[in-house]
C-alpha cells in the first residue's frame, strides 16, 4: 500500500502511480489517518489540464468521500460492494481511521478461488490481509 501526505504534490503522486505501476495512492494525515485516494483514472485528466499547477498539493484533488471497510469485514461484504459499484477497483481497509490494507477486485477473486468460499460457505469469515 502506497501512502502520501496530503501536502505531496499532485505530480509526485502521479509519478508514484506510474513508476510503481499501481492503481492508486492513499492520502493520510500526519497521524496516518486516512483522508482520501487518488487513482490512475484521475491522472490523465489532471495531466491534460495545463491550467492546474502540477505542484499543487494532492489534498486539492484527492477523492474524499470514499467507501472503506474494516479488517473485520468479510470477503462477502466487500465482494457485494464491488458487484454494485462498477467504477471502484480498490477499497481501503481501515482500523480506527488508519490504513491497514488495500483490497482490489483481483484480491477478492483470488480469495474466492483460493478458499472456495462458495462451496464451503465461508463467506462470513473476516478478510485476512
């Protein structure tokens, strides 16, 4: 999981996403509390807008109203959310507002396949990160 300060420049965040070949960066405050997310889908429109300073802090552009789950939530709950939200590819996992993980659609698919959750009816087990 890649995190940055809310004061990190937008260009630095885009470079982190590109250089690490990741889908998103989570934005945290000085106490490591989750504040928001900036995703690869946010990058291109931002880069094409030459009127915006590339040195502006990420806090001005991050998505703030983000659904998150706790480490106690089950794979089923997260999978159900992915089913109804086509535009979300990754979800932060928080413990008392602190980032403890990031779960993507691929993670949920692998959990379902690996643990054979459908046949064994293990949907209510907490998600292991």
